[in-house]
C-alpha cells in the first residue's frame, strides 16, 4: 500500500473520494460505514463492506472524485509560478514543478 508506506515515511498523502471506497476514506471510515448502503456489509462473498481502511493525511470529498482531483490540480496550478498567466501551460506545469524539486 503506497499511501501507508508514504505516511510511515512522513510524506504527505492526499486522498480524493466520492463514495467511501477510495484511498483516504479510512479517516472517515466509521461514519462512511453508517451512511453508505453497503458500507458495513457488501454483496460479495466477503460481506466486509465497501469502505476502505486506508487513511491519508488530507481527504477531499467530492460528488465525483475526478472532479475533486481536478479542483486540487487547479488550486496547485493557480498558486504555482508555472501557471497559464505566467506563460507556462498547464500541460507543462508538472515538468516545471519536478525541475524545481
């Protein structure tokens, strides 16, 4: 589990969820198990529920997890010197961030 290993090493982890089964939703596990119809007991043979156990340092919940991730990317791009207003395209922004360390 990459998120668990990163947290053990002190690396910031961010999860983006929409239904409780995504990485990071473990931080709200009990509440999600109570709210989600199959949170405590799923329909598969394990009967263990669909809520993940994996926690992250930050959890962003969204109605659609991809949209939550887009929001994070937009916020980072907006605060970065590698943003469209500074003359660097969003497509090249990750490369610029990596180059800066």
